């Protein structure tokens, strides 16, 4: 509609301008011809009152003109044929001796010129406008047909262009409506390289991120359900045993057995509490938040060490740190460091030693490949090494996965979420985590974070 309106206005303007120019040109040419005939006629002896009535109008150069004389009193006489129209304008020419401007009288174009001998007369010539108006009428029809056709073609072309241009938008709209209705997050087919194609690529990227997030949630729920099933089953079994032993006909439990069951129930409740807390933390970490608070990492490590020493009083923690600033969430970082320390303390034997080292490293240096990495700028490596049995080669790539527990770890307390939380926190702060072996033969877990001294 916009294209048709624009073309219509343009065609109407051009047609009107062309019509006015042609009309003005035709009338100017007609006026020149009339004035030339009138000026030529007054130079002859034919324009005499006594003889003009006996002369046919064709004698003045055209068969379709009307010729006559008018005096200052308005009395006129015409040549043979129809008389020209006489008005005050022609009488004024006879009075003043000044030629009049051409005028239109009905279907006639009229011009009057003064006669010098005898004075007081004016020659009036009129010519019909039929041919001129027929030409203008034909031109109007041509402009109307061409303009109307142009508007129709422009409207059709505009509709075709608009339909073609909006077709990708329609496909994208239908695809998004299908996704909203079916929750099917498959990518939308992309064709071309225009703005809509780039928009579709961006939308596909969003769909991919959404699909990945949904898959992570699905795995988290599935793994959580699997991990919760075992302690809940054991807890229900112990409670059923306690309830059954209280029945009148049931054999009584010994004090030692009852104490063991109570201790087992408390341990299972603690395990459930830890598992639920880890799940809440991990679910919150699935939605990254922008953190910009400057944090002294050494203070975070000291707070985590105080808590770890209270949890594992039989383990010795040896530390070597340097002042280092990072931008991040102090609580999340403390939770990650505490998880590394708890994991090392869990695998260290009674009276064992856990080494904690915070060392600045260069951007292209892997701190886990050297016992004492060189100092640098840009990132820092927190290394936590235990004196336990170490990590098998097959388990190294998976120690930071959710709910992953090696064959040796299944008999140990824990949910398999602690190191996954460490990985989440490190990635939220622009860092990474790595697993290897410490010089003492145990596990060496490294969390690398950006920052500056």
C-alpha cells in the first residue's frame, strides 16, 4: 500500500505537471497564430466596414475562424459566416488602440487588435477550441491509463516484495510459535545472509543455550534422585527395624544394636543434609550472576582453613600463600576452597598432611605441571594436595563431574557434588579446574583464577 501510494502521488504529480505544460504550450501556440493572422489582416484593405461583410472568413487564412469589426460604441460587423463574440474587452481595444490579451469565450479563443486607419475600430478574430481540447482530452486519457496502470503495477510489485521480504519473518514466527507450543528446541533452518538470517542464527544460539540448560537440569534431577534413593532407603530400613523391635511380640534389640542403628540414622541424616545443601548450591550456580566485588583471596583461604581444621582435627594443613586480589563472590569462593580442603582431608590418612599453595602464574603456564611454578601476572593457581592414594588415570577426567564417584570412593561418605561445585565456582569467576597427582603421591587439585597481586 505504501509503494502504491508513493507511486500514485508521483504519477499524479508528473501527469498533472505534464498536462499543464502541454495545455499551456497548445494555448500559447494558438494565441500566437491568432495574433499573427490579426496583425496580417489589419495591413490589408479587407478590414473595411463597407466590404468586410461581403468577404468570407476563409479569406483571412483559415476556414474555421470567425472575423469581425467593432467600434468604440460597441457596434460590430462580421465577415461571412458566424460572427465572433464581442465583449467589453474588444470595445476597449477600439477605444484605446491597445491590443487585448487572448481570452476564452465558451468554445472559442478570442483576440482583438486595433486598426489604425480608420481609427476607432478593432479587428476581432475567434477560433474554435475543439481540436485543442480534443488533444488535451486524449492526453488526459493517456495519462490516466498510464498512471493507473503504473499504480496497479507498483501495488502488485510492492505486495510481491513485501510478501517475499516478510516470508522469512513469517517462517521465524511460525517456528517460534511451534517451539513455544511443543517445547521442541531444535534449531530453525537458516537461509541467506541478511539481517533475518543473522537474527535466526542468534535465535538458534539462544535455543542451544536453553537446550543445554534444560539438559543440565534434567541430569541434575535424575542424578539427584538416584543419589537420594540410597540414603533414604537405608534410613527407612533402620526406622522400620526400630519400629518393628518395639512391637510386643518382636525380639528385643540389644543396647549395642540400638546404639548402632541410632548412629547409622544420624549419619544418614547428616548425609542427606549435606546432599540437599550441595544440590541447592549447585542449582543456584546453574544461573551465573555477575560478581564485581574485589576480594583478597588469602583471607578467603584462611577462613576456609579454619573451618576445615575444625572438621578434620587429625589432619595437618601446610599453607603457602601470597596476597592476591580477584573480582568475585567471597561466599562462593570460600565454599569452593572448603570443598577442596574437605576432599583432601577425607582422602588423607589419620595424621596425614594436606598442602595448600597459592601461587601467581603466567597466562601460558600450567601450574599443575610443576612443583613450584614461576611467578607471573594475570592468574593465580590454588593447589591442594593430599597424602592419600591418589586418583586413577581413568578417573582424572571425571573427578569434577556431578555425582561422579570412583570405585574406591563409593565406600567413603559424600555425594559426589563437592568438586562439581568447585568447578562451577571457578567457571563463574572466569577460571578453570584441573586434577593431577601431588609430589607426595596423592591427588593434586588445582583451581586457577584471574586477578592481580
